C-alpha cells in the first residue's frame, strides 16, 4: 500500500509558523534550507546593496532581499526565494508589493552558492527561474570567486574576478567588477 505525498500550497507555506528555517516550495513539496553562513550573507548583502542603490537611483523597479518568496508555478505551487532579486518597474506597477508572495518571476535572480549546495540543486533552481520567466540569473560561487551568468539554458557565461558583471538589458547601465562583489575580511 502506497501513500501519496502531502502537497503544500503557497498559502499554507505563507501561514507556516516560524521554525528558524527557510523553505522553498517546489511543485507542492517543501524543501528546507539551512540558514546561510556569514560569507554567503555578506556577498548577498554586498551585491544586493549595490544593485538596489543603482535601481533606486535610476527608477528601474524594485530589488528584493533574501527570503522574499516568488510564486512561479501553480497546481502544484512553486515558491522560490533567491538571495537577491530584481523586478522591473513594469512588474511592480502591474503586481504591486503584496504582503503575500510576489506573483511572478523576477526579471533578475541572484543565487549565492552555499557550501551545502549541490550542482543539482543549483541547476534545478536556475531551471525553475528561467522557465518561469526570469530573463537573467547570476550564480555566485564564493569558493572560485566566479559568477555564472544565465540568459537561457543555452546562453551561459562564466565570469572571473577580472570580468565585469553587467545588468545587460535587464538592469541597463548596471556594471560591477566581479572582484568587487566578494568581501574580504
């Protein structure tokens, strides 16, 4: 006799009591994420602050911090929370800033890889984001001090510390040396 796995909805995830963990909801299944380490948090904050300042100064939209959930799939629901996200001004005007999960994929997502992340987990996240409509994804690898840029699953570039991270047509004008996003003690 087999039992069906319990399907969780986005509304149920939103109402869950705080147990000290973050969760992604992937096709109705909860995925527990351990809290990020300090290096991870410092890199996400560094890049998020710079991106947020640029976006605000140029009136381009809204930058979101880690733990912001984006509802990117329905029936069963998928809610992902990148380390940093950017929604275009048009998206924010259309959707507002609901107290619930943002109802569509952000234009740009940033994932900072943690020591416990596997290649499969990172790949699954990026596939989710791109298939849901994100136009640009940056995967930051602290260990190698590189950033992998995804425009699609076919258009992928690896940037080293000597390269420029570019917002392209998603965050026009935003540029930052890759070396500058890594924090030094």
